[in-house]
C-alpha cells in the first residue's frame, strides 16, 4: 500500500495525492475549499496566490502539491477569526485596500516577512512586496498598515 | 439644498422600488449600483442610515440584479453617489416621513413633535418605541414625491460618520468573489479565445481535445470553442492546449503602429463644442500634441462568471458594471426574451472600466446551455485577460492656445483623434460581446458612436480646459478601423486631454517666465477652483526648493467632465535611470463627501494608477492582437515605486456630492508629465514616459 503523503494547512493535517502534478493553488481552492488563495495569473507573476510554506512566502500556482508533503502551510483563512492580529487590525485601521483581490496574497507575504524580521524600513517592506501586484492603487495604505503592524509586533516582541 | 429629481427616481418612482420590509422586520434597500471595490456599498449604506436615523448594521443593501433592483444603468463615471445615492436619499426621506406619520397617529400627536434616531421613535428626546413596530404599516406602493424633503446639511452626519468598509475583511480573508462560487455538481468552463475577435477557426482536433484530462465536453459553435471540465485547472489546461493546437484565419487588417495610424487620418473632424470664434484675435499661438497608446484595464483577477440554464431560462452571476445591459445583450445573442434571463451582480476583481466581465458571462452562458440545470463557472486565463478583453483606447490630442499681450490665454482650440472609448454591451444597439462574434449566428458589433456629450463625452472628455480662456473649440475625429478592441477605461479621454492641456499651459508659463501655479490661478473660473489651487500652492512650497539638477516638479488640475469633482495634483520627480515620483500632494473637492476616507482612497488609487499608466504602460501588438502574455510583458507600478502621498480633501458639506473615482487620473498624469519636463527641459509627447522614451527624446533634441 502506498504510504500517504500529508501536509498541515492552517493547523489541520490533510492527505495529498502523491502522483498528482496539481498546483497547490488548485488543491487549496478546490480540494480543501480554502478560496482566499486566488488565481490571478497562474504564471507566478502577480502574487495573488501567495501562501506561507514553512514560514516562507510562496506562490501557490508555482508550487506542486506533492512537494509540500510534510510541510506546514498557512493561508489568509488563518485570519478569519483573528481580527485582533496586528496585520488584520492595521489593514482595517488604514482601510488598506479597494477591490481586495490581491489582499490575501499580500497579507501572507507580509506575515511571512514580519514573522521573520525586525526593524524593517518602509522601503524594505515595499521591496519585499514587489512580487505582489495591486491594480487599485491602494499600495500606500497597504504599506502604512504593514508598517503599523510591524511596529505593533516589534513592541510585543520587546516586552 | 435645492432638490433636483435624480434620474433613477423618474424611472422608479415608488417606495417599493427602493426598499422592502422582510418578515423579520428588517429593512432591505435596493440599489441598481454595484460594488466594484470602490466602496460604494458602504457609502450608500451610510447615506441610508444617515437619512433614516438607523445603525447601518441594522439594515441591508441589495445591489444590482435584474429581478429585484432598479435599473440604474452602468456603475461608471463616478456617478454612484451623485445619482444612485441621491435617489436613495429621496426614497429614505419618504420612508422616514411615513414612519413618523404612522407613529404620530398611533401616539395621537403631531408628527412634527417626533424624531427618529438609532431606529427609535423619540418624542421630545424620550423613547416611545422601535420603528420595527410600525414597519408593517409602510405603504410601499406610495410614490416618492418629486420634492421629497431630504435632510438639511446641518442635520447630517450626527451619527455613523466613521464607518469601515463593510466588505473589506471578507475580501481579505474570505471568498466573496464570483470566482469563488461553488455549487454541487458545478462544471468548469474555459473558452478558447483566438488572438483576434474576427479570427475564423480553420482547424482543431476536437476529438483529441475532448480526451484531455478532466474534459467532459467540447462545445463548438462556429468559431467559438470552449471546454467543460471537472475543475478549473483542467478547463484552463485544456483550453491552453487547444489554443496552441488550433489554426485560425486572421483578418487582413493589420495596423502595426496604432498611434501613427491615428495621426495619419485625414477625414473631417466633427465640432463637438464651440463657445465663440477661437480665431477672432490675431496673436501668438502655442501648440502641443500628446498621444497615449492602448492600455490594459489590468484586473488582477481575470474575468469570471457563473451561468445556469433551466427550462430555457438563464441565470448569470457576473461582476459586470451593468447587469441590465448585459441581460439585454445576452437576450440578443440567444434570441430570447429579456424576461427569460436573470443577471445578478457578484463581486469581482477591480475592473477600472469595461473589461472582460461581460464577455466571460457570455462564455459561461454558451457553455452552460449544453448542460441543462448544471451551473458552469468560467474563469478566464491570464492569456484571455491580456488578449480577449477590451483595452483603454489609443488616442492623440492636439491643443492650441492663444496668448494675448497681457499674458492671458484668450482662446483655446483642441483636436482629439481617437478610437471610440466605449463599446459596452448595447452601445450602438449590438451586444458587443466577444464570443457573439465567434458563434455561427454571429452578432457583429456596430461602430461605436463613443460616449455622448450628455454623459461627459468619450474621446473629448475634459478637452475643454477647466479655466477662463475665452472662446474654446473642441473637434473630434473617431477612427473605427483598427483591429483591436477598446472600451471604457477610467476617465476615458480625460486622462490624455488633461495631460495635453495642462502641458500646454505649462509650456506657455515657462516661456513667459511665470510660475506655473500662479499662471493657472490667474485664469481660474471661480473661487472654488482658486481656493483649491491656492491650497495646493501653500502645501507644496517646500517641495519646490533645493531641487537637484535631476529633479523637477509639476502640477495638473482639472474639474472632471467640467461639472464634477475638482482635483489638483503636485508631484516631485527625480529623473535618473528612469523617472521616480518622489512626492505627491493632491487637493480635491468633491462637494459633500459621504465617506471622506473612502473618497481619499479613491483619489489615491486614481493617482497611483495614473502614475503607472504615464510612466510604464503600453500594450504591445503585432498589428492584429496584443503580444502580451504575462505581467512581465506589461509591467505596472510596484510597491517600491510608490511615492509618499499627501491627500487633502476640501470638504463642502452643504454642496451636492460630485463623485470621486475618476477625478484624479488626468491631473496626476499631467503633473508627472510636467514634472519630467521641468527636470529634463524636454517634453515627452508620446506616452508612456519610459527610460527609452526619454533617451530618444534627448537624442532627437540634440540633433
């Protein structure tokens, strides 16, 4: 019998088809039902499908599902009931977004960044987000929100 | 405030057209507008709750669907609040008065003694009862009087002023989009769009296609080909396979360089406005021509729709800007009565105008017709989005200004040459849906008449400068024979026209040694625009000092459509390897701002998108279709390129709301263009202002 591959998504263990070449994006959306991870280009050029894999921000359209075996994945659904998380709180405070299609990817990219690094400048945050496109032009508010969240997490971290 | 009757109220005069009371005694309001990510649901809810005196969370708003809400036309042109919101205010004022009258007779007092606040009836400030107790007595068949007395500005915004976007959190962490709809038994469709809408299918191995992984059925109708599959992934992969394997006959109408093609036209201009004889004075004339290429709407999420046929009735879920117009267009394609089709708006990725939303809806409907009773979801690929969706129109504008001996502009003459700016469903009386051209029973699009002057004009939008310049003449020449597909992109012709006019004003000011802002201020038409520009001047003085050789500043100003929101933008740029915008200061006046922060968000978005258009964006073509396959071929502004933004709003609570979403694109583009001119000493007249364009321009100026 084939040994089953597994990964952990938002704290829940899921089985993976070891033969499938399915991109993680579609596995998450269609098989697991986590549809905050969005299809934007399927070419790794827009960032709207960004998720966190073992702490790193990755585009799920370019990740093959069987390659995440044994790994831990986070999607924007982790924030669904966590409106007190510094990032969510700051995005609401700055009303950082318009249509919101790009936002889950941006939230994941920035969560990975803030979880890893301290004392980032605005430019460093912006450069880390260059792989994530926003067409509504809400960039400035998004950067305001991430900076504020970074400040909140830094304060928490030094307590 | 003087009460004009907004148009939607003329078409939908009854209270029941605008609201209903549910069995649970909840008030549900109807709007024919749709939320495109601009925040208008929140603003409309704010207007309702303010007018009635009830917490926004206690009421709900149903946005456009053809079986329920008023038909308010397209949600476009910064008109949601101006028309839609003001209509709702009149309806809500009528409701409020009814509630007060019913309560008064129940209490045996005069209605004038009562007040309605937080959903409660108050008599001299004391609580009497909740409005829930009288909602079942509302007469929904009553007419909204033409003079429905809405609140005075002084009575407004006592409560519920700072409201967060009601839909933001779900958009951040949930699945609210039409792309996310899922139903038991749903199938997933994908069209095989050829490079050009007029291509004819020559050869495709349909049997091989039907054997691709996950494919349930291949649908072919004339040159339309689509697949139905068990998942979105399989549908997209099969369509991509088919596209690569198929052969098409292309039309014989290549236009290699759209801008040169526009410039080489010689047919007559049509005079679209003239306020006197521009040639009556002899004197010095100045002239400037600027062109912009085709640009993409560039939604981050591709077009998508869900469709289902049952007993010859079609239901479509779409992110279209006009559900009624889409319904009528679909009825035309399927040759059925409009009442057989229901179109329901569902959230999509920001569209910025007429993108592929309506086309994807037809694709879904064609595919769903093959599988009775089964919902079919179509999500376009990125290839489709960059090849099949309408683009923002290419255009060129030449402006001439006459300067008198006292240094005043005393005549202004504009010639606009452009592809029509609108080919929305129904424009010109045809469906204007892409696959409608491909199917056997082909429905070709009519020549677009462009947007009429009464709706702000299309190509000529804002060709009339927002200043006192004496006689102004605007001439327009539409060019129809390009093989590309164009339709409304935010601000239509205003973007290019404002860049040209503001550029010409700048050139004249520079040559006469006048400060560009002071030169504008002395030509202001009224105190409102003067206050705006003076404020911009005082807020930006420090940004004009100590500039390096490679730096410059520029301003741009316009009143959108001549009668809507006013916006003035200042930018600093550094021109080095390319152009970097360092700072942006904007001052805007949109009359009454319903949600001041929402207005600022819209203005900022317009500025940033306009900077991206101006510095980066041009659709590359092979003369027949675009050659853009991914975002790598069509770079847009990135996070690290975002300038600091200072967005100032002059609030005028006692004025009419004027709309906000499209007021800043023209002024921002003009400010960037003028700042580059200031830094370089040379003006780039073919947008976008890329590094390449700058080098070419410097080289040709040296010769």
